[in-house]
C-alpha cells in the first residue's frame, strides 16, 4: 500500500538553529515527490518537486533531497517567518496523490 | 494569491443537506484536483480532472461527486451530509497532468 510518513509531527527551534524534516514513503512507481508549506487557514504553497533519487533543490534557507525511500527538507538558519506546517506528498503511478500529515515547525525568536 | 478561486469561503449547513463547492482554476490550467483536510486525517486526495475528464479518484465517498465543465471550472457536490464531513475542502490546479499544483484558499464546511 502506498503511504507517506512525516517526522517529527512538531518541531520547535530557536532562530538560527538548523534542522531537517523527514518524509518516508512507500509508493509504487514514483512520478514525483512534492514539498509544500501551509500557513494556518490557507492553502498549501508549493516549494519543491523531486523526481529521482539523488536529486536536490534549494530555495533560500530550504533544501530538499531525495533517496529511494525518503526525502529530507533541510532548513538552514531558520527565521520566525519560516514557522508553518510543511507537507510532503507523493504522486504514484496511479496518480492518486498521497500527502503526509505534515510537520508543524515553530521558530522561536 | 495562487490564482485559484474557491467559493464560498465558508459554508454552514445541516446534516442531510446537499452543497456545491466551486473552483475556478488558474488561467490556462487544465487539471483540477479536490482535497479534503481534517484535523485528524490531514490532506486527503478526492479526485482529479484533466480537461473535463476524470483522471484519478481517491477515497471519495459515493455521496460526493465532482465534474469539470468546458470552461474548466469544477464543482464538488456533497450530499446527505454528515457531521464527519465538516472539513476544509481545497481545490488545486496545474497546467498539465503532473505539474506543480497551485491551491486555492479553501472552503470551510461546517455540518451542524
């Protein structure tokens, strides 16, 4: 069965304290792995798409990496405005997109 | 602003009723996706339409149905509503079949 597990569920960091969020997946025929950011009361906002193991993408303080079993979202020197829920999603061969439950990230000033 | 418009923003109704949620995709986007988000289940994929045709169906209840019209807007119909249907319903659109999805602001449905 296709599934996505994100860890940790919640993470509190001090401003400037780097860390990583994990997304483990089991999927038949990965057609893409996506990272989104969601602020309270809003729709998810696209961050990255990764397609194959070894691929990496960066945007400002965020860097996403992909292996055959998991993806990491590395956040370097975070700021309070990076506080949000980060969602990971996979697109399997059958196109039935699966989202993880997210990691709630809180950056303390 | 993602360019995806969902109406209404809020909907309060009673059990047993039927409601229609509307989604206008970004200009030029052919794909429309519907999701349900509840506190305990997270974001759940319901259905995907591409250029008017159903492409993939997730765990969508039989009481729920959707369609995409020739002008590419989409509607999600929820009938015989139950308390457990209370959730945020999101629509997303993308240019083609596997592109980046842009999400609307959602419709918050409260079933009383």
